[in-house]
């Protein structure tokens, strides 16, 4: 069987959020933030199993999680960077996994629609990411914080998760990083693009699918949840 495995990333340090509990484990209306996307991923009929990536000191806390759901869940330790966390997950995949869908646990507003659109698009592409148009004008800067390039805003998108990949492509990209000197990839799409391994297909993300990064985002998330529950 050719399986689709979900990888849910929750092993970051939440430095920008600045609280002693990492943000995926904070509560949003009485439920841990990571649980919102975990439940949606496991509900998808297309997804066969899930790898939950957590910080080392949280490994024991989630032993019970595996009994709560009918689909197999592995709880695995993350790495120092998001890339290392993804690499750890890839190293624990079953041989039968053919495709992966990767999601940030810090984005609680994942939807079945986003998952379906991502996986449907993966039938015709081998690397897919959700993305939304940028509402801000973006600028790249020089070392002196002076504006260098103003790209045309109509052509600038913000990458979100979920992202989905053919596993063989992702494994190739990861293998190529062994000799990488200036490693600054923030996600797997930038990695695949850098090595020109495939064109990344962008599909519609969602304005509501915010990433909780700063404390203000949690307040925004509470309002989004209220709106969704109306
Ligand atoms: N992540 C991870 N392992 C890492 C770094 C990040 O699994 N070593 C996860 C985070 O838990 C989060 C997602 O990747 O769900 C997106 O990363 P980000 O928003 O940058 O979270 P943090 O790295 O935790 O936050 P910060 O960069 O502010 O420290
Ligand atoms: Mg980070």
C-alpha cells in the first residue's frame, strides 16, 4: 500500500512568543493549540498515519495520545531547527509511505479543505504548498537596514503550511543538504527550489490559517475561533 503520512511539527522553542511553555502546548479555548490540527489531520480519509514531532522533554507526555486515535501515531523528538525536525520525521517513516503532508502545529486553523486541496494537487505535482498573497509591501534590505529591492507586491506570496511532497523528492533534497555550507532554509519548499529539484506548485492557503508567532497572534486566534464557532 502507498501511504500518505502526516508530519506535525511542534518541536520549536517559541523564542519569539517568549513563554516557558512552547506555543503548540498552550491552550486556545481550553484545548492545546497542537490538537486542533492533529485532529483535522487524523480525520482526513486520505491520511494513513501521523508523526508528531515534539521537544525531547515532552516525549513522555504524549505516550497516551496514541491510544486516543484509531490511526497510528508516532511521537518523535525534534531537532535544533525546523529542517532537522522534518529530517527526524523522514527517518522514522514506514517503507510504505509514498507521500507526506507537513504542517506547523503552531497553525491551529488547518481545515479539511486545505488538506484535500494540497493532496489533490499532489496528484499532478510533486511539491505543493499553500500560500496567500502578501498584503504588506515587502522589501529586502542591506546590512545597514537600508532598502535594497522592492519586489512587485502583486507577485509576492506568503508561504503557509500544509505543504505536501512526494517522499522520494523530499528525500533527495534532504540528501543534498549534507554538503550545504550556508544553511538558511526555513521550509522544505525553499530547499527543493534551491536545488532546482522541482517547481513548487502554490495553491490557495487561507487568511485564517495564521501561525501563532507572537503573543498577539494568540489573541487574534481567539477571535478567529469565536467567529468560526458563531
Ligand atoms: N518547529 C519544530 N522544530 C524546530 C523548530 C520549529 O518542529 N526545531 C516547529 C514549531 O514548533 C512550529 C513550526 O515548526 O510549529 C513553525 O516554526 P516557528 O513558528 O518558527 O516556531 P518556533 O521555532 O517554535 O518559534 P521561534 O522561531 O519564535 O523560536
Ligand atoms: Mg522558528
